[in-house]
C-alpha cells in the first residue's frame, strides 16, 4: 500500500522534476574562509590572528552601542565560514533576547530569515535620508549604563509607509584581490565587451570616491573605497564602536555615550610571542579586520558537484550574464607574497547598473542612484543561503527573474534566459551552485 502511494507520488511529481530548479546550497565543507594560497608564514599567522579579532564579541565596556545591529563582525559575516554572509539562523533574534527590554524584534527580522540592516528612504519632512537606522539599543544586560534610556526607531511605521529598505551582509572572501584592482584595469575590462553590452541594452558605470576620485568597489552599491574604510564604518554603524577612521559616536545622548572616544585605538604596547601576533597586538581592531579580509582566499568552486556545469557556464556566457558578471580579472603588482598577476573569478564588473523598479530601493550612495546596484560578485554562490540586496529570496531562479522589471538593464538578458530550454536553464543553475 505504502509502495503504491510512493509510486503514484513519484509519477505525479515527475513533470515538476523536469522543470528547472535551484539545487539549493551546496552541501559539504565550506569552500571558503582560509588564507590566500601562497602567503608567507608570517602573513598566514597574521591572517589567523586577525581572524580572531574579526570574531571578537563586544560589550559596552569595549565599545558596543549605544545603538547597534549586532555585537561582532563574524556574527553577520558568518556563512559558510567566518567572513561570509548571513547564516541559516539569524543571530539578531538571540541578540535581541540577550539585550532584553525595551528591545523588541521588528517584523522583518525572523529566526530563519536573513540578517538585515535597515535604511530609511526619507526623513519625516520628506527630504532624502538613506542612512542606516540600527535595530537595537544598549541595555545593562551587555554592560550598558542604567541611566541610558533610548528607544528603537519606529520600524512598524517605517514599514507601513514603505520607507524602510533592507540590506543583507555581502561575503568578504577574496576581497584583497578585488582591492588590488586599479581604475585602469577595471575600465579596460568594462570596455572590452562594449559591443555586446550595447546589443543587450546594458550600460552601467562605476561608483567613485568623493575624496580621491578613484573607483569604489565595496558594498551593494559599490559605495565604499577600501576594506579599511568599510571596517571603520561597519564598526561604528553596525556596532557603535568609534575608531580612528570614524571617531565620533552617532548617538550623542550624554547618558549613553559615556566612553572616551575613539573606543578602539592602536595599542602601543604588546607582550606576545610571534612577530605576526605582535603586529596584530599593535594594530587597532579595524586594521586587523581589514587584514583578515584582505588576506582571505576566494571561495573554491566544485565544478563536478552537479551535472553539466561546463555547459551551464557556456550558457551563462551566451545569454549575456557576463555583460555585468565579468568572469576574470588579473591582479597587478601586490605587496603580499604570491598575489601579483593572479587570475581570479569574482563574476562582477564592479560597476553599478540600473536594475529597474522591481529591485530599486530609493537610496542613493555616491553616484549610484536609487535603482542602481553593483553587479553582485557571484563567487561562492554555491553555498549562499540568501540572495539580492535585501535577501528577499533563497531561490536562485527567483533571484534571476527579479533582474527583470521596468527600466532594468538586464531585461534583454533575462528574456534570453527565459527562452532557453529547461535543460539549459538547469545547467546554468547547476553551474551557479558549483561556484
Ligand atoms: C549587523 C550585521 C553586520 C555586522 C555586525 C557587520 N556587517 Fe559588514 N556588512 C553588513 C551588511 C548588511 C553589508 C552590506 C552593506 C551595504 O552595502 O549596504 C556589509 C558589508 C560589508 C563589507 C563589504 C564587502 C563587499 O565586498 O561588498 C565589508 C568589507 C564588511 N561588511 C566588513 C565588516 C566588518 C569588518 C565588520 C565588523 C566591524 C562588519 N562588517 C560587521 C552587515 C554587517
Ligand atoms: C545588467 C547587469 C546584470 C545582468 C545582465 C545580470 N545581472 Fe545578475 N546581478 C546584477 C546586479 C546589479 C545584482 C544585484 C541586484 C540586487 O541585489 O538588487 C545581481 C545579482 C545577481 C544574483 C544574486 C547574487 C547575490 O549575491 O545575491 C544572481 C544569482 C545573479 N545576479 C545571476 C545572474 C545571472 C544568472 C544572469 C544571467 C541570466 C545575470 N545575473 C545577469 C546585475 C546583472
């Protein structure tokens, strides 16, 4: 009887099984999280010590809050290894309980959903806001001063008014190789397939630094210049830890911001064993955070994880995904051992593109407008749990379909994709999950 039911079920399911599906996060060991291959012994030791710093959990005594989204870099940059993206269980839920009242969980934070940070599109007077509004406020449970009485922003109202947008953590693996690319290399690569882009309706442009004018590459809108600047900003915005790069508290309530600033500074003494460990002891945290990411290896693809991945990669090229998700770059001269003239495959042009009204978040950063996003680097996609800037889906197929909406530069490429036979679509999905 049971056999028959299974048989019937199998027959009923057969047509669905033929349609293309995302194989899901690739099982097996994390293909990421280690140091770049070829580093010297000292650089490797430095990487390992810096990684410990990246995993440090802060309390108020060492700078946490008064407002924050979580209490460690590695809490958000967690999967599939330290340095990555959002893990399967959102640590913001447990963190909210740890903090206790008056903190409550906003509706868009759930245990099985992605880690999110929130930006508001507009201020109450209608002028553009765009800034991060931290989820939580400090409490005595994590060492906060009892006199500090802050309240969370009104997230329920912001959601109701469609004024809240979300960002999930981007993985940081291999970002030292990205940091190495200079403007000429990026521009050359961008121009190399100009004919193909024109044919497909793809334009795009680089974001750049208002300070030194060079191309900026990091963040969902390529809004940030360097891993050090991102670390300084994240430490303050995400954790409220003031530092040499961002020395002022964002929350200035005198009952709350009682630590001397900056809260993280360069140590002038050390007493430790190896040279590399000593170096990390002298550095302030943000230098170590940046060093960990700069010396981390790109994710390792597993080409034979699924059938037909080589064909899938050909499809990826043929339909025009490479118009934005550029496959290869080559580093120039690098200060780090064995990292000069290295070919790597981030699958991004590091430019920003108009992605249409379906993905637009209404927030401008640098010269990226409210509809523009950096071509998300696709390396490591095989083990990713959440996709797109706001983590709206865990399904690759939906992430691809979301590229298409009024005004998107990807519309023609997505029609090419949609016109493919199911087998070719499946091969493309298999290829993406092999990365
Ligand atoms: C509450 C979660 C959270 C914490 C904690 C956090 N981050 Fe992030 N991180 C994010 C989000 C979200 C983004 C994407 C932000 C954007 O582009 O708008 C991001 C992006 C980044 C990037 C950009 C990588 C790239 O390729 O685009 C770097 C670098 C980074 N974070 C470093 C850090 C460091 C260092 C720390 C610790 C000081 C840290 N983050 C703590 C959520 C977090
Ligand atoms: C016009 C440029 C462009 C084209 C063409 C394009 N993409 Fe993208 N892709 C982007 C941008 C920009 C994002 C980030 C969008 C966002 O998060 O809102 C993205 C995100 C993604 C993501 C989610 C990655 C993540 O980190 O969450 C996947 C998967 C993806 N693209 C696959 C593809 C595939 C497959 C194709 C070809 C069928 C393709 N893309 C074509 C620009 C493009």
